[in-house]
C-alpha cells in the first residue's frame, strides 16, 4: 500500500472513531446515478434537471399580505419576522433562531426547532446535538460555513417538546421564503418532524431514509436528528450512510455542471 493510501486509511479510521467510537462501518460502495431511488410525484422534474426552484415556494406565500414576503435578502427577511408572535411560542422566546451559514449554500440542513442553548444564543444547532452535527458534516467534508442550517420553527417549544401541527403550519411559510431566497440544490432533513413537515407524509423514518426525495426540484435526504443519535448511538451507522449519500449526490451534481 502506498504512503498516500495509508495516510488516507488512517485519516478515515480516525474520523470514524471521533464520530462513532467503536462502531465499525463498512466502506460504502460508490453511488451511481442509476442506484439512486428518486421518490417524486409526476409533476416534479428529473433529478439534477435545471428547474425554476422558486416557483413552488413563491406560490406557498403569495397570498400572505405581509412585508417579509417581498424580502430580497435573508437579512431583510430576518428583520421582517424576528418579532413574530403568530403562535404562542413567542412567549418563551429569549432569542429568535433564524438560521446561520452560507447564504449561497447548495446544501440546506433543516432541523425541528430551537432547544435551550439555541434559544439563549439565537443560533441553530449550538448545543450537544449541534456539536454532533458539526462532526457529521465534517465527516463528509463540509464545514458549517459551507452549508446553511435552520429549523422548521424559529422559536423554542417549552421543554423541547415536539412542535404541534398548528405551530408548524404557522411557521413554515418563513422557511419557504428562506428556501426561495437560498435556492438550494440539496436539503438534509434531520428527524421525523422536519421530514414530515416538508414532505407531508406519515411514513416512518425507516421508510424515508436511505432514498433521495425529489421535493419541488430539490433533492432531499432524510436522516436521524443528532439529538436522537445522542440518545440512541445505534442509529449513527444509518446516519453515516445517509450523509455519505448526500455527499455522493453533491459530488455527482458538481461534476455534471462543470
Ligand atoms: S414559532 Fe414561528 S410562528 Fe411561532 S412565534 Fe416563533 S416565529 Fe412566529
């Protein structure tokens, strides 16, 4: 084995140990486009097809007669909605958690809602689950600044309880506007709440992960929320497979467009 290959193998093993401790993960086979299961409705475009991704998102918010709908930048949008009191969650809010990261990102990571640390700092994924998310992204060679990170809800549910359906319905137009401005190529949905809110499905995580969902022209991967991984390390292996699939898709897309 050459010195270069040895170095790569050692780096891979170290990265695996940092992420997953003693869990040994097999090398995943190269993902080819023909291997990708694309779940789509008939009106959706083909994976990687150039589409006007903003049209669906615009349609979701066009009836809302509020100033933020016309925001031309993420900063303007945040300013326009940061004092929102549309649902009761504003009452427990210390800080509004809009989102952070690269405003030109091709990958948007979407979680459920802010927790205690996020509520204090006004940033998504900054607690223990956030640290694990940083490691998961690093394992597929993304830094937090390469992607954009946000949640379905912008205010913290009390005691980190699961968001209620009405709260999701009230808050999700803000996310649609964020996506309309970001125009990502890929979404990584973390946890069942985010996946269900976006896909409008009642399926279980086992039926949603491991595939590519074509969501209004955006390729979406669903995987476990890092907070769930902290409670159940058994799911880390599946998460690793999911994020590696995301990376392979991203690399294929980059290769196709260049
Ligand atoms: S959760 Fe969303 S809808 Fe509810 S108060 Fe916060 S920003 Fe407004």
